[in-house]
C-alpha cells in the first residue's frame, strides 16, 4: 500500500522545491563564472593572453585532452575551436597511452584540463610533451600540481564551490572549464577576423547552415518570377499574381528595370469598382525594396522582419533575377 508520508531527503526534513534547487545551482555556478571573470581582470589576464598567443602561433593543431567530466568539457572545447577556425581535436587522456599519442605532432599545442592537476593518467601526455618539446597549456585549479608544474602555461581557475550540496559532483568547476575554453576560442576568432562567411564553411547543415547561405540559394528564378510591364491592366497583373502563387507581381519599365511591385496588400488598399481596369502604374508601390543574390540569408531575414513584408525582389543592375518569399524560407528552416 502506498505510503502517505511526504518525500524526505533525509531524517532532517522534506525535499526542497525543484525550482529552489535549480536556482541554488545556477547561483552557485554563476558565482564561479564571476570569480573567473574577476581573475581575468587580474594576474590571470596576462596568462590567458599568453595562452591565446601560443595557440595563434602554432603551426599545427590544438590537442585538447581530459578525463572524466573534464574530458567531456575538453571534447566540447575542441569542437568549438574547430568550428571557429582554430584546427583542434580531442584526445582522451587514458587512450593516449594506447596509441593515440600518434595523433599529436611537434607542431601542435596541448591543452590539458584537470581540476586537481593530479590525475595519474595525465603523466603519459606530460612525458610525451616534454620528450618532443610540444607546448602544453594546463587548465587547472592548482598551479602547484604536477600538471601545473609541467606545463608551459598554467591557466589557474579560481577555486569555487560545486553546486552539488556535498561539494563533490563536478558542476561549477566544469562550467568554468568550458567558459574559459569558449573565451579562448572567441579571442582567437576575433584576433584573426574570422568572418561569418568562413563560419559558413564549417556549418553547412541544420538551421545554422541554412541561415549562413545566400539569397541566391533560396530565390525563385526564370519563369517562376511574376513579372509584368508598366501599362499592363490590373486584371492581367492579378492573373499573373495568382498563377505564380507568391502574392505579388514585379512591375518593370521599358528597359526591364524594376519600377514597382504590387502585392496582396496593395489590392486590399486600392479596392474599388474599377480596380481591374486601371493600369498597374497607378496601383504599384514604386521603388520597392530589393536585395542582391549575394546577400546572406541572415541579413535577408532582418530586412523582411524590419519592413514587415513577406516578399523580396532579387536584382542585379536593377533587373529582376529572382524573388524570395517568406514561406520558402520557413520551409528551408531559415526563418
């Protein structure tokens, strides 16, 4: 028979609210990040800058290594570095002694994560680093540890309480490790002027990849573009608009340049008995907003949102070469 007694965490009292627990966790981890930020404003700042410069000047890659929870953070840091233009990959500290040392060359830089700096498994990498003069950056909370003493540069993280109520489960410490890794990656990115176009080369998939493509990747071209010349009757323009199904028609002048656009909204605003008999010149919105095929999708979304429109005419030398509709962007996962 189910017990009617309240859930207890111990003999001392009932379990705390999950939200209260979450807030304590976030506040504790935030205090660790604050301590790290304060340390960077002090002596740690010069050490951090030296580590960034060492990586920047390396001819090879950044080998990020760690064990346990530090290993998980090291894997994430390696991925972030690689995706932002700094060649890097993860080597598991324990696997290094079983053949993975062959992945590391004399042109590389090792970034070793260990909160205590005393993991026995790290000794193999430390010895390998010394034997082949491979620079090593230690990320640890104990500069006096064996790892700290062996490293060329030590990024000593401030000691902070874990969010775990027993101060045991790595939580605040791992948050600080990944934060310093992110800081290194972004400092390198900004230092080399890494652009969104370069970022796109490494992120072709998913929504991020979709947003890093260009207008030309999403525009409709050729016979799909609804176009009519100036002087056309509105009845013909409406037929063209309906046939192409984009809710608009581009109006061009005698030289083929974009002169205006007529949208569903224009039809509603100019609704009157003789609407279908007048010329498009009278109804069209003159000098509509256009974009080039080379514009990035992210910028195109900003234009659509800022102007509260759903369609953009794509032009080259003021001639229509394509048309982009918000619905196409939604289907592609861009918007």
